[in-house]
C-alpha cells in the first residue's frame, strides 16, 4: 500500500508502541517494491511480503481428485458471480441473496483449503479448465444478461483478474507456525486489514481457519473504486463488480469491526452488506505539527490570491476552476490564482497541458503599461519551487484555498488547509461536507458560477475569512490528528482481543500441549509475555519466495497485533 493510506498505516504502527506487530504486506505494483526500505520501529517483529502484480506458475500438478475439487469450488464461485437475481452488488439488496452469499463463501474457503492441501492455486486458476468453468456459468440458465453476452476475450480478461485477486489464497501465511523462524497468522491475537478487497483476504482466511478476530479499515471502498475506474467491456465490468461485491460482503460479515474513514465510505459499506452494529467511523490521522507554524502565525497572505493544492488530474476539475476564475476576475480584477501540484501520471501530464492552454486562452498576459512585461494571473507551480518551498507555505500563500473536485474520497488537502487556518471553498463531493462541518463554503460540483460567487464572497470579507479559518483549524485539531486516530484504534484492539478466546498453546519437549502455559496476563505487555514456542518450516510458493523485505514502500495490507 502506498500514498496517503500507506502513510496512515505507518503512523498507526509507530504510534502503538505497546503492541507487537507482524506486518504482512501485499504489493500491487513493481514500483512499490522498488521504492526502497524504511526503518521499522522496534514493535514490528517481522515483515512478510508477497507481490500481487506478478506470480510465476507454482508448478503444482493436481491429481484427479484435486482437479475435481478445484472444478467444483471454482465453478461454484463463478456461478455466484453470474447469477442474475442481484445484478448490482451495491444496490438496495446489498451483496445479493443469502444463498448467493453462502455459495460464494463456501467456494472461496474451499479454494483456500485446496491451496493449503496442494501447495497453491496459481496454475489451476490459469488453466483452460478455469476458463471453461467460467464460460459454463455465463451460459447457464438464469445468468446475468451481460454475462451471457461475454465473448472469449471477455472470459479471458475475467479469468485473469480472478487469478490475480485470488493469489493471497496460495500464500503460506495460514498456519499456527510458519517458516523462517516465526509464527503464522494462526498465532496472532488480531488481524487488522488496512484495506478491503483482495488485500483483506489474509485476514479473512485467518478468521476462517483459526478464528482470529478481524478488523477492517477502509478509507476508500474497493467496489466504489472499481466502478469509478473500470473501463472494460460491459460483461467484464459486471462480473468483476459482482466479485468485488461478494468479497466485500463476506469480509464485512466475518469482521469483528469495520472502521470506515468517513460517512461517505460508511454508506458504501452499508450498501455492500456491512452490519451497522459493526461500523465505527475512525477518521485518518494526519500530522498537524508541520502546519503548526502557519496555523498559529498571523495571516500575511496576499488578500487577492486564491490557491489550489493537490495532484493534477481530471477528477480535480481544474477546467471548472479556471472558468470560475474568469468570472471572479470580472468582479475582482486584482485576483490571482495559484495552482500548485504535480501531475499524476501520463493522464495527469496531458491534463495539465490542457489546463495551461485554457488558462492562456482565458487570460492573455497582462501588463501594467506599454513598456512593462505581460503577466498571466494564473500560475502553475509545484511544491519545492521558489514560491512554494513547502506544503505549508503553499497553503499560506493564499487568502482562500479552493477545492474543485468532481470525485473525492477523504479530502486530505482540505484537512491540510484547515490545519493551516485557511478559509476554504469546496465542491460537495465525497466526505467534503462531513470534514468541513460548517467551517467553509461548499458549492455543487461542475458549477463554475457558484464556485466564483463563493470565492468572491470570501475575498470581499476578510473578517469572515478569519473566523472560518480559525474554526476550521480548531475542528481539524479536534478530529483529524494522528493522536486521535491512534487512541481510537488502541481502544478497538483491546475491545476485539478481550472478546476473543486465546487460540495459542505452547508445546513441551515431546511436542505435547502444555496445559495452563498461557496465563491470563499474557495479553498485557511485560516480561511475562516472553514465551517460547516450537515452530516448523513450510515452503513458500515460488512466486512469493525470497527473504522478507522489511518496510518497502507498500505498508501493511494486513497486520497482526499480537
């Protein structure tokens, strides 16, 4: 895991020094592993990693009985995806009927048990038999109309996606004891999945095999992400949506607690079948100290400057912001707009180029006189430049901070502006209203006129800007700091562990269980918890081989708080 979620996860582990962690990390792309190592805190006992972005054939040759078991379980799994009673896993019927949910769960755990017995699933999931089972499910009576229309390329695309998503089932993490001199997931007291979707599978299987309590945290719901980013053919889109919906429903069903990062994510979880009684909103913790100097200092920003800070990409809708700025200039001709941020990938670079061209068309360079050099009222900058050497100074450069997004989850940039004590104008998307809580102005997305009117109102009223900025900083310090996040998870950890039986037992020299070897106080930190156990080695699948890489950029996808 990388990005903002990776930073949150790293801060949580470092902040919970009274717990002992085993970190189980799943990387989604090669660049995550190439990002390098980080120094880990002493409470991290070990790190085990596995890539989801690549997998060599495990070389496991199934016998007749194993092939029959695989065909049965995989056939049940894809049939649960193709059934037509609930074509949309996120509609009002939740994740589908109870029968469909049970069929999917039974098939999923059957495949996991087969992988443990035979040593892996990679070869079987890539086999022609898997594609034929998917084709039979799509052509069966009662299947979704979009599934029945699937062509051979669609079937191959879905089968390849399922193979990648189910790779965690082939890992050797699901034992009371594991290789490399350490324990497996069966020996931990709690599994904390820091993401939903396939990344939650290790924790889900630890819950299934060993009854280890499962805590799931999602700051962005995987199914929502699939809907927003999916560009596949209709049949592929429908089948993958069904898979992510069924998987989400099963993860929520087996979890002891689910912690969405905001109400927007919570609504998605409820629509995917999460029990409201298990849901507990925990806002992501952000480091407030780096914004303290700006937040506590008097406002010295140019009163005629608007600032936008973030990743440059189409979802940020800078086009609407530029059109809104054209309206603002008609009312306040001295206003300037600073767009500060780097483009996100190839698409972001192309979008930045389009925005530069639009700015040049809307705002020709202006000069104060016939002998002066023209200047454009819109500037495009990046953090680290001479005018914005740091993130805090970027927010401090403007009288008003603007967020113009059309898609947003948890608005990290908005919280950073609040830490800096800035008045804000934002679009009503994602968790914006929940985060801002009345300390800023909110307008509809894709409405340049409303955005312009709100900005003009604040530019003309410095006292109102000051009141809103002070209220925003107070709200951010109360709700969105690292400290409140760590305290909330510490309480949840203790609550879940206190409700679960102690699964661990110790062996004597003859390999027999030692009665009463784990005292009641073993859950509390101290010297008395230093108990030895006998461990046995088990070979890893070939695609997850190699020594553990400690602290590469992807932080834990699942964590066992021992």
